[in-house]
């Protein structure tokens, strides 16, 4: 059984920071690439950061230098973090985590709202 639970979102002023967490339950996550996605109102879901099981990371240009993705691999639960610094109003969205290749059922996500 697989489950994704995101947390850590909130309301923050521009320039502030938040740390998102994603608890990914199920053995499928341990050796696969995980990603953080976001979806703003009226926009398509966007992949913003990925992390391989080896720790290799990738970021979309708009968050490079501001966001840091990390992961903690346990046997049956992988925790993926997204440290978000220097937040901008354009970062406002619902943030989700999931597999990059062959996503499973989406969790509820966590709302991030950045005020100007």
C-alpha cells in the first residue's frame, strides 16, 4: 500500500522560508526518483525539483539557488524535504510530492501562500 502525505505549508511573506515534508509510505519509493511538484490556480502542475535515490538533484530554473530538496530513505517510508528560501509571490501554489517516473495516487498536497 502506498501513501503520500505532504505537510509544512503555510502563509509567509515574500523573502521568507518554509520547509515542506513528504512522507512516502511504501517500498516503491525507496530506490526511485522523487519529485516536488506545484500547481498554482489556473495553471498546469509543474515539476520543480527532483532527487534520485543516490542524492542527485535537479531544479527548475525558477527555483535554482532558492530551493533545496533532500531525502531520508528508510525501509518502508521515504521522507522527502523541500527547503524553500527567498520565497516569492510566484511560488504560491499547492505543493505535492510523487515519483517522477510512473507517479502513484497523489496526496492532498500542502498549500504555500507567499504574500507580497
